[in-house]
C-alpha cells in the first residue's frame, strides 16, 4: 500500500514503538545530528525505540539521557506519528516537548546536540514528514500524522490536528 487513505490504521499494528523529544527554550529548539541507527546523517530530535516494560514517556527521557547526557524537564506529550514503509517496516512514534533539562549537554556516539533558532529549522536535512507536523508542535497544537515511506522517500501523508 502506497496511500495513507488505503491503509486500515485501526487494524494496523506497528513493528516497533519509539519516541522523539524536543526541548523548546527561548525561541530555540534542541535538535541532534543523528550519527547512528534509523535516520543516521539526518537532523532530528533526540529519541529512539521504547524498551520492553517502558512507557513512551520513560523511553523518551531515557533516550535523551543516553544521546545527550541530560534529563529533560517539563515534559509533555505533543502528538503521535504512524509510519509504514513499503518494505514492511512499521513504527509508531510518540512525540514530546520539554521546557528544559538538568545536566550539561554533550555529544555521544549516537548524537551531536545543536540548538537551532525556531526560524532556521533545517527541514531540508530532516525526514520529509517533519516539515508537516513540527510547525504544529511549535504552535502547541496536538497532532497525529500518518506516513508511507519507501526508504527515505515519503510517498504519502496525512496530518490531523
């Protein structure tokens, strides 16, 4: 299936569950240069797969700790993402925002932190879907996005807010 409208999203079950977390502070957003795993070489928010027994919130906090050596504070759920890849891979993502963090940012083998002005977000270096839902997150609107990908190529999308 290469069309969002042709998918039975009610019956759909993801192969994996993951998180993203964006720290928003003083007109800036904390992004990462992703160095390993899905999306390596792209700019993204810190995050990753939820481990067995974790909630999405616990996974988001752990991933930020592992990738950037800080603990996010003021964390709130912002939206959900549903990804189906034509090769069969599927992923459900829960997206969070945070108002700050405790600790000192540092680069790890997984990610290099980058504070970015909200008016200079490098969408051209990010996954294609980010430009569709990240502006909603920045406006404080809850969202739910559905996407079909073939590798890095987004074939179809729908974002509800």
